[in-house]
C-alpha cells in the first residue's frame, strides 16, 4: 500500500500531538499545526517543495506567535509564594514572641506553626501577613 503525501503529513501531525500529550510541551502542538498545513497543501495539489514551505511557515509562525504571546505575560510566582497554589498566602496571623534568629511559633488555623520573618529589620510582636510557605514553615512580613 502506497501512502499519499497528505497521509504522511496527517500521520506526522498525529504523532506530534501524541508526543505533546505525553510530554506537555505545548510548542509541539504548534509544529503539529505546521504538519497539518503541509497536509492541506498536499490536498491542494502543491508539490513537495510547496508542502514543506507551507508546513515551515505555518508551524514556525505559530511557534513564534505563541512564544511572543507567552513572553508578554508575567511569569507566575514560585509555588511556595503563589496564592493559586497555597491558599494561606495573604492571610494574617499574630506572633506574640520572636526568637533572636527571626523564628517564632504562632497559632494559625487551629494549630501551632513555625514562622520565619521574611522582612527587613527586627521583628516585633504583632500581626503579620503570610507571604510564602516553605515546607511546614510560614514566611511572614509586617502588615
């Protein structure tokens, strides 16, 4: 059985989508779009050169557009200080006594937590805002 050029392009696009699903590399979807453009060019009757040019232009263009779109938006905060990951970020607690090394124990959500001061200067007893969660230790700053 002889494969047509369009079948080869569609097969390549399918393989690229499958690999993207396995790896999570979104850029492979853009390259798969290029392979689909090569298949459409084959269906339109273009020769191999036209198919390759269509695939390269469409796949490369889609990759470039996606890259520049992602570059415009700010990156997410690290998971330890990202409110979308750790719902305690931004919440407040009261620290009654600090140790000389900038650590303390504080009552928060019904339990005693290890707390580390993340601000500048010396911490004083009072109310603080949680800015990160590092393991089982809360990093806090003044309100």
